[in-house]
């Protein structure tokens, strides 16, 4: 056994700690390290390409701020970057939610239509939820269950180049103006 140890130490010294020697001495550590390195590189590459694995399909939530404001004094339009992938972005300063799902982009009021509590996004279930009375909504704002009696309020939205323009002072309620509510989206 001492011959083997001496031979291994000599080989390590000769090769300067080569990967083959490391693999013979601690195969589990090298395999794990190599795996983690490869997995990290793969995830970083996918992130740069804007592509996620099916396991990472939970739509992420991001915090955003308006890029610019335009208006004529009576209405307030906010400019937001065009989302590159499915997900939810919340602008707390303007009480707006930008959601991209299934090839469509929506703008919603941050407030639950039941009692104006700030809504939350559950990426695992792809649903908005009200923390106060547990109303739930689909990613397009359609009411699912809870104390609310209608869909989330949508905001007028349009696309201009690589930006979204959202009128944060106008809301479409599904029960009062179903046609405007249904039309309040842009295609991704």
C-alpha cells in the first residue's frame, strides 16, 4: 500500500495536480464540481438567450419603474420596456402590473377589485392572489375564486417600438365595459 501512495504522490507532483490524478483521488468531489460548473454555465447561457428550462417555467416577478412619462395634463401615460419573456413586473410607484403570458401583454391595476389590497403574484401557480381575502385570478386577470366578484381591472396599453405605453389613470372594469376590458392587451 505504501508503494501505491508513493506512486500516486509522485504522479501528482509530476503532473502538477492534473484532473486525472484528482479524479482518481476524489472522484465524487470532481464529478460534483464539474457538474456544478457545467450546470452553472448552462443556466447562464440560457439566461443570456432568454430561454428557461421547463422546470423554470414559473413566471418570474420583477420590480420595474416607468422609463418615462408623457401626458397632456389630463392623462398620465407611463413607458415601460417590452418584456422579453413571460413574467410579471410590478411598478409600485404607479400601482401597475405588467404581465406577459401566452403571447399577450397586459397591464393591470395593482389593487384587488374587492377591497383595493395590493395583489401578489404566485409564479408556481401562475396566478395573482389577494392576501387579504384570498381572491385568485388567472395570469390574464380573469377571476377564479374568492370574495371578489369580478376580474382584475385592466389598464389601456399599446406598443410603440420596444416600449409599452400604459395609461395608469384609466381603468377598464370587466363588469362595466366588457369590450374595452377584453381588448386591453397587446401581442408579444
